[in-house]
């Protein structure tokens, strides 16, 4: 009987936390955004450097969270492009970008994030901009959401090309208690 009580108590101790999924838990959401070709990229030469500014737009695909169904992405950015120490000890064009993105599925449900990224190289040697983002504020069904994440996107100069580009966002979201997950 004593072994049963010990087993029962240990079972409760280990299983009880698994049954309680608190409202403080972070939900991981991955957004794959196909960028529109009508993005606006402005380049201003300043000596050997270039100042970049503009906006890009896209539609989210491959959604894991129903709150992000049919969302559109609109991002405004500013940054700098310059020749710097690149990959494999060579010189390459480096981009340092900062901006805001508005993730929205209608006029009322809007999530605002700020981000920054820097040029890095992928496994196959392609350059892309990788960085961090923070959730600033939400409206509508996104009201009260907190979180952070990562952003991986093509180089700003490549966004305006005729090629199809995609942007990936990984969010770690804390929903407020009143919003159903």
C-alpha cells in the first residue's frame, strides 16, 4: 500500500504540470511570406555607400496558427548598403536594415513588429538578411499579444527584381488570457 501511495504522489507531481498549460506559455508561429513584385525600393548613392529605403508587401502562407489566416504583410524600412568584409575572407556588399512590419488580415486585426537584420550567408552561399524582431503592439484580435522572433529575408536590392522572393518570420507569441489560441 505504501508503494502505491508513493507511486500515486509521484505520478501527480510529474503529470500535473503537463496538464496545466499556462497563459504564460509562448506559442511558436512560422510565417512564410511570398513577396509581391510591386515593392518599392529606393537607392540613394552617398560616396561608396548607398542608403536604402522603401516598402515591400506580401501574403502569408503555410500558417500554423488560425489567427494568422489570410494575413497580409506590409513593411517599411531604411538601411545602408556598403562594401565590407564578407564571406570566406572576401569583400561583399553588406546590408544593414531596420524597419516596421504590419501583419494584418483586415482593417481591425493588425500586429505591428519592428525588426533589424544584417547580411549573412546561407548554406549554399547565397546572401540574405537575417535578424531579430519584436512585437510592438496589436489591434483587434491581436490586442495584448507580446513576443519576439526572427526574420530572414532576401537582400533589399533583390526584392524589387523580377524573381519570386519569400520572407520567413518565426514568432514566439504570448497571447493574452482572453484570446483563444
